[in-house]
C-alpha cells in the first residue's frame, strides 16, 4: 500500500473503524492512561503503564504453550529508510500506532497488519542526530497520536486520518536539539524532554497541553537556569534550578552544561511525581569542570503541575566517562517485614543498580549489576560513587605528544545498560535487565579538527570483555542485589524487555530473535527470527479473546555506529524495518 | 587566462594518456565530471569570512571565491554545497565527501550510496598524520580511519589570535591578565580548553563561553568581556566589520596551546586524485603569484602561506 491513494485509505480506515466493535470511536482518556497497567485489551502508554513496569496481567500465554506462538502478520515500514527501529507499539481498539526511523508514524489494523495511514515528518536538512535516526514511540490522548521528531518538535496527529492537528517546536534543531523518546502523557499534559549532542545544549523537561499543544511549564535541568510556568499565555518565573548558578560548576560552564533529558520519563500516581533522568555534562573533559555539575547524570523527581524539582539523585558526579544518567526510573513497592516500601529502581549506564525511596529520593541500596566496574570501587552510604582516580580519562590539556595515556574503563560509555527499558514483575518481584559486558579505551588526541580548526579530540574504542558474549539478560532481586538468573547473548542487547503475570519474559536481540524466557529460571522457551535485529520493545495485549504479542524489528541504533571490536561483531547483521505480531493458533484455545 | 588554457591542454593530454593504457573504467569519474558541466565544491555554511551569504544575499567569502576560481579554470559551472559541521572533521569528510549524509535518503545521486557528495571539499586541514591516522579495530589491528579521502593542495596557514578592548587592557602580553579580566571564547574549542586549564585552572572563573566567535566578540564590544579569542581569520573579519579603534588584535602567543598553527587545503575522494591534482595545479600558482593573497586582503584578512611552500 502506498500513500497517495486517498480514497482507498479513507475506505479502508472506515472499514477498520466499523469492524472494531464497541471501543471503535472511544477517545483515550486520562483514566485509560492511568489504568493502562491493569487493562489488557489496549496499550495506551509507552511502558504498558505510566510506571513503565512493562508487566502484563495476561496469563493465556504461559510457560507450557508459548512454544506454539506463531506469527500472524508482519508489516513493513517500507521505503529505503531502514535504520534502527526502537519503538514500542501502542494498540487502541484494534489499531496499532507505531513509529519508525526518520520520524515516521504508522497506523496499522492490529488484526490484519494492513496499513490505515502513515505520517512522514518533513525533516529539515542539517539536523545532527547523534545516534541514528531512531524514534522510540508515540503517545495517545483523546483522538490524538502524539510523538516527537528529530527536528525537536512535538506533532499531534488525528488518530483516524493521520492528519496534523497541532505541531509545536520544543527546541531549535539548529542548536543541536532533537527528540527521539516517546512522550509521556499525564493528566492531559504531554511531558517531554530533549536530546542533544555535544553542542552545548541545556537539558529541560516541558509540559504541553495535550489537546492544544500550548506550553504549560518548562524546567531546565542544569543548575542556574530559570524555570517557568505559563498562565493565560504569560510566562511566570518558577524558581532557578538548583537555587542559583555556580554552586557545582566553575565559571560560566553551567550555561552550556548539557544534562539532556533524551530518554523521557515515568510517572507515579501514588506520589504524583514525574521521574526523569539527565545526560552527561559538557564539555566532555571533566578536568575543566571540577564540581558535581548538577543536575547532570542524575535522576530528578518533578512536580507534574509546575515542573519544580522535588528531589534529585546524582549517579555519576563530575561525569568523565559519558555515563549519561538518563535510564528509566521505575516505581515499585516491596515489603520489608510488615512495612511497604515505596521505591524506585534504576539501572545506570555506570554499571550500578540503585533502589531509592520514591517519596524523597533517599538512597536505600545500590549494587553492581554488571560483572566488571573499574571507574568506581563501590558506593558509599549515600550512594555516591567511590572513584578510582587512575581510571578517569586524562586531561587533554596535559597531554604530551600526539596521544595521551590510554585509560581502560568498564563499563564502556554505551553503558552496563543503555536506553533499552527493563521490566519489573509483580509476580516474581524481580527486575529483568537487558545489560552488556563491555569496556572502553579512551585516550586524548591532538590530531583532530573541527570546522577548519585544530581540536583536542578524544579517541576511544569499545571492546567486549568476553569472547563469547556481550549481552546479558539478567533477573535481579532489588531487595538483595542478587542475580537470580542470566542469559548470555553474543551481540550486545539493545532492545527492551516485557514480562507477564504468567511468568514469561520477552525480549529481542540484534541477531533478530524474539525470545521468551521462564521468569523464574531463565530457561529459553521460545524464539523466532524476525529477519533483522530487534532493538525495540515487545508488548502483549488481548483482542477477540486471544493474547497477542508484537515487536518491531530493524537493526540499528547507536551500536553499529561506534567502532572497535563491537562494531566488527555486529557488522553482518542486516537492516530491516517491520512489525511482527504473534498469537497462539486457535486450536489451542 | 594563460594558466587556464595551459591546464586545459594538460588535462586533455593527461586524459588521453590515462585512457589509453587503463581503459575507460578508471578514468570515467573524472571524464564524467568534466562532461557534466559542473563541479560541486563543499564549503561550510554561515562561516564568515570563509563562506557565508552576504548582505546582498549572495554567496561570499574567501572559500567561495576560491571555489569560483577553481570552477572557472576548469571551465565548469560551480555547484556550491553548503556543509553543516558535525562533531569533527572525520564526520564532515564522511557526510559531504565519501558517503553522504545519513539524512539524505532520497538516493537520487550517482554514487553507490545514492547520496549527494561533493567533488572537492574546501577548508580541510592539510595534515598527513590525520589523513593516515589509525584507530584500533580489535584483534590487534590498527586500521586507517580516513583513508577514503586524500588531503591535498594546502592554500592557507591558520592560527589562533586574541582581540582585546584597549580601554580595559591596553596590551595583552601574557594570559596571566585574565586572572583579573573576563575573556570570551567559543565553547568546545582549543582556546576554551586551554583557557580553562592553564595556571591550574586559575582563569576558569573569568572564561565566558559562547556559541560562536561572533558572540564572544560582540560580548567584548558590549563590555561583558575584555578580550575574545578565536581563529585569526574570524577575529580579523569581526574587527573589520566593527571598525572601532578601541578593539585591537593582540600579538599574544600561546605557549600552552597544543597546535599553534595548522594548514588548510582541499580534500577529494581517494579515487579522485586526478581531480585533486588538477585543483592543485590551479591553486598552486595563485598561492605563489599573490592572487590568493589579494582575495584575503579584499576581506581584510592576513594571508599566510602554508608550510608546504617554505622552500
């Protein structure tokens, strides 16, 4: 099917609408979104619930029958734009909304895989996405499908036609900003962060009115910048982030301090808090900015009505390894004696897994979730890393000769875990963490240039630690820090994880397999090759009394872009760009 | 022009010689380029005084003039290709010369990638160490990082300079004065690194970072900083644009700077060396006979010959 056959599309969309049953014309409400983790016939949020536990209450598919899972349809994103596909599909009333590389959105009949409409963002020349031209999914609200584009806009589309309803510029792409994360929609507000390379951007979290696209508040994530709320179109000051400038940054470096909020956030209705992670500080050379450099490489809890920072926790102070602190913060409860602990968990790029009190950000415990960490010898009682000074990359200003000393550090800057979301099972009480065992060499180079000028560059290479695997899917007990089971994978894992009440864990790998594991033992129960690497996140839902599983396939993302031995290991994987949807054959009902 | 005619006859002869023994295939790209009627030359966008759009809306700047000269001498139309700089030169070489930009997905161009690339890229540092730099790719192998392009024809030497507000600093003999006076600098540049790290970081509190040298310069004219540091060409251009006796170029030297000066030339694809030699044959006489210097002077810039011509 190609765009341009307007009539045919209108008819097929109408036909789809007619066959969708009761929910057909129902708009997505705030309540639907808040209940998403409990409902099984729709997926209206990235994360299968605002807390993003990626835990489904469905049980039809179980340990005994998952081996018979069969593909029922596949849908190709088409074109010659086959790059990394990192989206999680959304399913509303028999229609799947899924985004693809180059800021595209598709609406697909969830029963047949037939395309209903597609939207291609018209991207300007000269945008500079750092890590492939990916998109991580859409949000839905009312009759709108909302997503962020590589040129840093939010676009709201009519869910039935794909026509643009509103479009807002979140940041200037010419200054190096973009958006790749799925927007978070909470109580009628679209909450988004921004991505940006090493061009002196400032991270921020912003809320927009979901129906109109009007800006409601903005909160910069670097100390010293003013936050604002907008009342009747008027900008009102709402306090400087961190109180004042210059407390944890030297000179005026806070003005270009980085801390991009590129991975989006989670929301906890229980405490009414938003949780966002922030990226590494700029410039990359940590010796030029002594101090903690708040709030870079941190987790922030924000008031969803005003954007004010309620608490913060910094995982890597004075980050010198590019350990972005953006990874997702997942709220969960656990019992300690008779007491229920309201916690959040996050697995950082820096190799440590943190459990924090979600009401005040207090550090409860932290432990390594990868086998090798060399930049820090551990965490102190407040969760602050105990640095190993000799494993901090050297100061380029003190480099003698063309190349400074090489420092080898684990994990690599792509992290013990990167963007790919983990899942939490309310059934087993375990987190299922897609992680990688790799290290990096970093050295300073004075043979570098930028825009006709000499430049001090940093050279780096990423190496696997083991010959036979990089990726490790781990089951981790947040109460003890114990690894309950692990599954090693030859290529680095770059896709998200989903788990079910029937104790199944689903994820994909760059080799192309969608895999299902026993949540308690880690035994692989099923795998199916989708023909290209999986770097997206699977979902499951119920339709016409049957349980479906969907995942996006399409190799790409940051891994193949970086050199060294890791790039060699993945250089034979083929590109793609499609959605695969599975269910059990009817005979098994 | 005599040179032009000479070159044209040379070219015809060279082509003939190449075509005869090696067959059509190896000479084809150059042949096709000449037959196509245009040469595509890449210059940086919004980069005065080297390449920019002037007040009249016309492409202007030293590199644009050089590009025009090259096209003229080749008897071809000039197709200017404006580049947006990426994080470093290797990225720009990849995006605009040998592979094409990741966002160019229309695949309408003649290269195997289908992406638009330039025939010649200007303002490329002439540095054989960089051209043949090796990086570790694993299993004990250090592979060439930039071996798909060749750097040729150096045409200018570049260096760092400092401009200062004479009302606040009559002279700047050493950088030590910036313990007491603020200085503006473009962020993520060698001067920014140097100023924030020399004297054990003692200048750090007085270093103001800006998105461009122009903004640093304007901050000086507005009294926010007492000096601005940047590339000589950019500062000279800004001083001329501003034409106020109060702001002067300093003759400060920077002993702590990793690379005090470097040469600027062209880059072509490795397979297009023949084109590279042709451009070299056009530029070299202009360096030697002072024509290039005239172009620089027209923009109010100092012209310094590259080290290549020190003989």
